[in-house]
C-alpha cells in the first residue's frame, strides 16, 4: 500500500505559482515553475528561491555531543567552532557511505545534522543506534523546520533588504541566529548550486511569510522561484555529488574522491575507521576508478547508468548527466578506470542507447564562480 507524499508548508503556494510537482524521496516537491533553463540561469546570474523543506534535520545535544558525533561520523566535529558548519559523511562499518551531511554547531553543546531527504530516517536510526555510552541525546527535528534557500550572486543584496544580521561577517559554511523579514531564523551561508547563497531554517508556520518577503525583496534583483530540476543541473555543473548517484553504500569516501572528509587524526575510535584506513591505502596505491567530468562533443545527453567506453571496452559508468545551460553542451560525471581518468584522455565515449558518442574527459568541477 503506497502512502501519500508528504507536503511542505509551502505546498499551496507552489501550486498557486503553477509549479510542476513531483514525488521526491516521499515528498511532493516543485520540479519547475516555468523553464528549467531560465531558473538555472537566474541562479547563475541573479538569484533563485528554493523550498528545501524535505531535508532532514536531526538535533544532537548534551555534554558529549561533539565526542559522540566524532565517533558516529567520519569528520572531527570537536573542531567545529560555534556558529560554523562542516561537510562530512556517515558510513557503515565497512566504510560504505550511508549519506553525506552538513553539521551545524548551534551552541556549546548543541548541533544540527542535516541529512538528505531520502536518507533522513536511515541517518536518524544510525545515530540513535550509535549514541549508547555517550552523554548525548539524538532528536528528530524534521517537523520543526522549513528550509528556504536564496542562491545566486544577488543573494547578499536581497538578504540585506530583509535582515539586519551581519551577513558581511558570515563566512561560507557558517550560520548565525537572526531575524529575516520578522521571522526568527538560523541563517546559514551554505548551498548546493556552486553560487554564493543562504539557507534559512525557520518554523514551518513562518515559511510562507518568509517566502513572500524574499520574493518581494528579490524582485528588483531578478529573483525567481526555482525547482529541484535546476538544482540538479546547478550542482552537476559545480561537481557536487548527489547521494544515490556519485555516493552509495558500495563506495567509500576515498572511492568517491572525497577522502579529505575522513579525519583519522581525531581522538578516539570512529565507526568505519579500520575499513576506511584500508580504503585510503588502496586509493593511494592503485585506485580502481576515479570520478571525472565528461563534456559531449555532440548533442546527445548521457544519463545515469550509461556505460563509458574506450577501445571497445566498458571502462566506467555515468553517475549523473544533463544538458548544461552554462556550457551549452551535455555534461556528465562518471566513475572511470584510473587509466582513462586524466583530463584530455582521448578515445573516451558514452554508449548512448547503442551509439558510442565521443566525450572529452575533464577535471571537476565544470563551473566555478568568480570570487
């Protein structure tokens, strides 16, 4: 028996704006409002407004909250300063990636872990199962927050029109409590688009008031509402991994080229340490496959699961692919055999429904914003 998808606090508003809705990780979410390309380009050149209330917030509190999170996750959470955030991962004992996360330190002994929508319950269960023996509490706060994001080069100007919080002093991967358009919020300088921007955690009952205020403040700056479709092309251009595509339980952080998030030097043991040390050694000596970027020479779009080929053999697999509005060509991320991973490697193609289309191997990301 299928269950009805969950609705965000902004569901009626999205429908009033004519959004095309889609079921995403058990939530009814806006896929697009009008043109995906226009929404993508707005974020690259001006600003876009997103509803990300499907993300999963988990609060961890207590005297040993930092020690517990350092044990449960691969990062060193003890070194996260008050008001700062850190990108990290949670893995299985065998090192396989359960999810990638952002951990915000909200106070001396309070942290918020933000998980991907499809993995929120899995992450919650894993943290709950690992907290025994620590003076810490894990709390499911998914219903306590709505999450809005303003992304793009005009986002600081838009935010300054609706808050007196010190945005100039707010660094990337930092967060501070403040008031935005009269609404209490955690203002975080984080995002998933490759652009400057802010994510705003607010009580669900304040979400619509905040959305309307941001829409009004953003109008002179070209801000438009944006759906999940352009969020995917934006993150793909920025070379950012998506769980279920570039990250899975079959891969360790080292397999994904993200070994830097694993902190072996931290105090105490942590889940997956032994397996990850072995994975680090394998990656150092002879990595089986590497994550690369591919740019099409033609117009056919590669999709996740398509084989990457060279010399008549399958040498890898596409994990994400889409037309790139910024580059004007189809692009993809793929895991390929290490021998074919160097940028400029010739003879590499993608099997697009039986036809071997030529692709250029490039270093990630495809797009990097000007600072």
